[in-house]
């Protein structure tokens, strides 16, 4: 009974039950659902250049290409690793005591060439999830911007994907993952509140602390080189997030409409709240504050979009903006250099969403969860499950990232030498200039 309820209550249930469904292959393709999943896959991939533009506009002119390359190269590195072993490690049956999964049929995707799962070719589902795997380590690049070797970054994201992302994804989204089976209906995480944003945010904080601040930070002003590009990137992220969240329902129906609606509401609420905060404190509204509010609203609803109602989405978006705003202020007081605020937005905002969603779940979901639990299930019961998910995520991210940092630093090198940081990543590492202009920030 519990297994049936878990599958029914979890938004990503198709992907989570793949090992079981593989035993009964289908032959009929649901063209409506397949079309939506193809569209969602493209929308999530669109978020990667969107992220590149968002981050690229926030750094100094001499580092714009190097920073954008951190997002784009993930499409190649993680794109290959996902096909070779990532899909098998994530959605295969539990091995090593449940630490990770494995299915030899998923190695190089060799066993899914003719597979159709719930009316959708499994290739589509594999590629959809692969786009999540690509953008997650790319988010971390915001914390180490302007001060790392390109080779070190590539090794870091490859190891981070294998050591942290794949096991965590298996715990939360695989049919036999321990967090998937915790409590009445597992940890609620529609599109990656724990798997993506909390893990990336916490790892970003660890890396920022280990690398140390950029040369001259915080005494030297390090202003964005192109806020126009940052705003365009934020717009692409907002659009792509509909595929991110609504696509994670793995259907084209009522749950899809719910997830899409809550995503829009929370993003708008977050953006508006940040504007109000700035208006009250500074008597002006900034474009940087506005796009920060958009992201705060999007990350908080990522785990919750499948279970909350519009009122809950409004509240979560507003609370996330307030929490993220004060998290960024705390960063300035504490003095650590999370360059582009990956932890302050993604870690804080989405972590808040993972926990607070417990108090905004629709009644029908709670009723089904109570039945699965044997008669009673409260918001506090679900909060305990969500806390376990966040705790496990933080523990894995901290320990794993520390280990990976030392491996990278001692092997190929991570923190760039002083001359390279002064000259800028674009010229020193790539031999290029982003705008073809003379750099006025060479000595900063």
C-alpha cells in the first residue's frame, strides 16, 4: 500500500519507478505527454545559457567569457558523464547499501533504445533528467567566479557530479532511494529543492570559504559589467523554469497545470517583495534586486510546486525574498566571498521551500498521506521528513565538497595564480576578450 501511495503522491513518479516499469515495456506512445516532455527538456537546457548570461553580466569585464564558459562547459562534461554512467548511478537499483544506484542496461543508455515508459520514450525521460544534472554543478560556479583555473573547475564539476549529485538524486528520486521511502510518502521535492539547489548552495559556500576571497575583496568595488545581459539571463531562467517544474510532473495534465501555475505565482511574488524591500530601505528599485527576487521566488517553489495552492505559492515567494535579502546582507557582514550569491539565493531560498512547504500542502495530498501512514499524518510529521532530507543533503554536500576540493587543488590546481586573477580569466586562460574593448579594470 505504501509503495502505491508513494508512486501516486510523488510528482516525478515515472522516473522514480523506472526500474519496476522496465519489466513491463509498453509499445504505445502518448504523443501529448511526449511532446510536452520534449518541450520541457528544451526549456531546461535553455536555462543553461540563461544562467551563463545571468552570471556573465555580474562579473567584471575581464572575466565575462571565463564565467560564461563555466556554465556552457557543463553541457559537455556532464552531458557526456550522464550518458556514460550518470543515468545508471541515479536510477538504477540500490547498490552499496543504498548509497547509489546501478543498472548495467543504463550504462551508455544501451538498454533503453526501444523502451517506452508510461507512453514516453525513455530516451526523452533520460535527456530531461540529464538537463537537471547539467545545470546543478553550473550553479556552483557563481561562488568561485573570477578566481579558478578552467581545468580545475572541469575536474571539480565532474567529481561533484559523481560523488554528490548522483547519490543524492538516487536517494530522493529513485524508487528504492531511502529518502524517497521515508515517512508516509517520502521527501517532497518536485524538481530539486534538495537535489539541486540546497546541494549546490551548500557546496558553493564550502568552496567559497576554501578558495578564499577574490583579490581586493571587499575593499575594491567589483561591479557588474552588464546588467542588461543579467536581466536577459534572468528572463530566460524564468521561462525555462516552467519546463523545470511543470515538466517534472512527467505528464501533461492537472498536476502539470498546478506546477506551472505555482511557479509563476511564486516568481512574481518573490520579485515584487524584493522591490518592496528596496523601496522601503533605499527609496529606489534596482534591476539587480528585481532579478534576485525572481530567483528567490523560483528556487523556493521548486520543491513545492506540486503540492501547494496559490496562496501558499504567494507566501513562499515573499518569505524567500525576505530570507535571501537578509542572507546577502549577512554575507557582506561576515566577509566571505560567495561571488554571485549561489548560497544566499539557491541554498537559503530553496532550503526554506523544502521545509516550509509542509505547512501549505493541499488537503487532498495530506489525506492520501494519512491513509498511507495508517490513519494520521500532520504537517509536523512531514516537516520531520523534510528536515531529514535537508540534513542528509547538507551533510553529503559539505563532506563531499571538502574532499573534492583537496583532490582538485592537489592534482591540477584550483585557485588561479595572482597574475592570472589580475589579468583576468578571459585573456589569461582563454586568450580572448568578451567585448573586444580595452579593459579599464585590469589592475583591480
